[in-house]
């Protein structure tokens, strides 16, 4: 599936939801690797996850991800060069990950808030009267804009 994401969107999931999931995966795995060794992916799987995330972000936002590493091994080299290997290194590595991934997370949040609830027009086009569905979507959009989302639950750190 990750190989497929490099070249195309998944048929049953939006690029937006895939990007958020991949971003969480990459974030959590980098934090796990850089702190307590709790990562579950290996170097090859991490490289594929990063490459897939880059492709989805490019399709969705039209911007490069530009991580300065390609996998766990090069992430370790990066944090060593940044001086995040000694005392306080775990927090420094968390900070590195946050610095690199938070701008993308903010863009995805902005995109999600701007998109609002939507239904593919093809799904409702054959209904006798899709007016009610469109009215409910408009109401949901108004509610979503006036009711801020719950604070996100922090991922394991």
C-alpha cells in the first residue's frame, strides 16, 4: 500500500486522512527511535513511510516535505550533527522531529478546517432531491467553524 501511495491516491481514503495518518506514524516512529528505542518499523520500512508521506503531501499541498534524512540511520546522523546526542539528547531529538513535522501538521489542519464536510456529488446526483443533504452539509460546516476542535491528544513521547 505504501508503494502505491508514492504514485497514486488510495481509492477508499482521502489523501488528507492518509497524510495525517502517515504523519503520525513517521512522527511516532522517529520519536521512538530517537528516545527509548520503541520504534516498530525497520530502516527500510521507515524509508518507505517517509517517501510515501512526501508523495501524499506533494499531491495534497503542492509543497515538498524536505526532511534532511531518509530513514532511521540518516536521522541518527542528522541528530548527531545537530548535537542532540549527549545530555538532554532525547528532548533535543523530540524538538528536531517537532520542528520538521509541525509545519506540515499545521498545513494539514488548515486544509481540513477549510474543506468542511463534503459528499462526492456523484453519490447524491441520482437522488430525487439532494437538497436536504446539501442543507445539512451547510449546517455542519457552520457548526464546525463555530465549534473549535478538541485539543489533540498528545502522541506518545
